[in-house]
């Protein structure tokens, strides 16, 4: 189908300049065969012939009009009966060879002689110049027409389809796989456009399959994460109960280790579950108005080890989701306990439209280069090499704070590490 269309286009491409060339040839031939300018003088020449017939017996008495050139009058035997100038031809052969008109002198219905006309050299030169100018003009017009037609044809059949292909490639490269390419069998890119559009459809199908596969994988991880939490919670509760009942110190130490490990597993599973839901865009955050005094309760619920000391929280209304903000506090306080070497201090300050919550403790210093990376997914600092963790905690905190129209960032001054939570005010 496309090959036939391409063949027709090639024939039209060859036919166009041929037609233009033939039209130019006919035009140039017409220009070349135009009279050299005698049409305007034909009336005067006829008057010369009539005056010659009237004064045939004595041509010297004739009143001949002045047309700007010379002429001679010959009898039928070829004798020169009258010459108006020395440059006038003296024979019919001479006049014909120079391309000058030869007129019959008629009297009483019969031809009695000939009038041979000589054209003015300057006028002749001007006629040749005009003819040459018309020829050049005709050639230029033909060339311009041919060139314009070819350019228009090239633009329609090559350049415009190529620009469409270029735009199509840019759309696909930008990820827009719904941008269909118009298929036109009448241009030289017909087969290419069909191939490119088939490639787009295959890419779109592959992307959809990849999306479904990733979604199924994440749903599986989310389901397993949720299912793992139930037995881990049972183990932790059992270990906590046995700790209260067991008297032997050696066994109690083992139970404490089991209890700590279950806490670590539960934290990892929670982070993994939250990250999976975040990627699936199913981690719901529902901010609402919360009185600032509730922060003390939320901090206590996120601090089972009772290592946090919070004071000086001002009265204000905050915009947050209590459950998700407790999750943020739990991650930050848990990290402070794992990596820090002192109790945790919480300070606050009101700045513009936010309440700033400073969570501080002392430990190994963190470099400036690492501070900007701590919120990245799966990133863990150099001081975390010997401590278990997933590198998801602060990443989840950042996502949750953004969904509550807040912000989180870290600073480090000496050995003091600070996490700053900016909570939106109402």
C-alpha cells in the first residue's frame, strides 16, 4: 500500500518540473518569435506605398511621411526608382536578408513595384535589447516557478511529514505514549510513520504491563507486611509477659533481647508497609485542626522509653493528622535512641505561619554533605553501619509532612543533631 503511494508521488515529482520546463519553452519561443517592433509603423509604411503609387511617374514629387527610417522604391524589373537615404536597400534580396519589410506598390488593381524599408539601427538595437530582456525575464519566471513548485512539493511531501515525525519523537521521549502519529500513505514517510506508531503502541502496552507487575508486587509486599505484624506483636507481648514472670536473670536477659528484636522487626515492617502504600498512592493522610497542647500527648505516645523532655509548647491551632504525625515522631525518636548518646530535648518556636518543633540529642556528628541526603529513600548515614535499619524512616517522615503541608529538615552543630519539624498553623 505504501510502496504504491510512494511510486505515484515520485512520478508526480518528476512530472512537475517537466511540465514547467515545457511551458517555459513554449513561452520563450513565443517571445523569440515576436515582431521586432514594426506593428506601430505599419500605417506609415502603407502610406509610403500609397504615395509611391500616386507619384509613380515622378517619385521625387511624392510627399512621403517620416517614420524614422529610410526606404527605396523599385520597379518590377529591379531598378531603383527612388531612395530616401543611402542606407536604404537596393534589392529585394538585401531587404529580406536584413529582415526588413517589403511592401507591394499597387495601382489600378495590379502590382507595379516594391517598397523596401530600412529600419533605424538604434531602433533595431533597442528591439533586440527588448527581446533579450523579455527572454531573460521569461527564463527567470520559469526558473522561479519551477523552484517554487519543487520547494512546495518538497515541503508537502518531505519536510512537513518529517516535522510531524520530529514532534512525535519528542512526545514519546517525554513519556506521552497516547500521542498517535497520523498515518498518510500519500507521502514518502508512510511506511516509517506506520512503524513508529506501532512502536509507540508496543511501548505503551509494555509500560502498562510493567505498571501492573509493579503494582502487584507492591500489593504483595503490603499484604505480607501487614500479615507479619500480627505474629510479631504476639511474640512481643509474650516476651513482655514472660519478663514479668521470670525470676532467673539469665533468662530475663534473653527475653529482653527477644523483646528488642521484635520491636526492631515491627519498626522495619511498619516502614516497609508505609513506603509501599506511599508508592501505591494509598497512604491516606487526613489533616485537621489540632490544639497544640495535644503535642505533649502525641510525644509521650511515641516515646515508650520515656527519654524525651518537651517543654514550652505555645498555645496555637495546628494543621495535622494525629496518627501520621505520631508515626513521624516515632521514627525520629526511635532514630535518636538508636544513634544518639543522650536524652532527647524538644523545643518549639512560632515563625510566620508555622510552629517549629526542634528535636535534639547528642551523638556522632553528621557531615554537611550527608545532611542533604538523609531524606532520600534507602539512604543510611556513615554512623549507621553497625546499627540495623532500612533507610526509610526519614523518607516516610518527609512524605507525611509534605502531605500535611509541613516540612522537615536536619541540622548538625558539633555533636548535637537536630530534626526540625515545621507544622502549619491555622
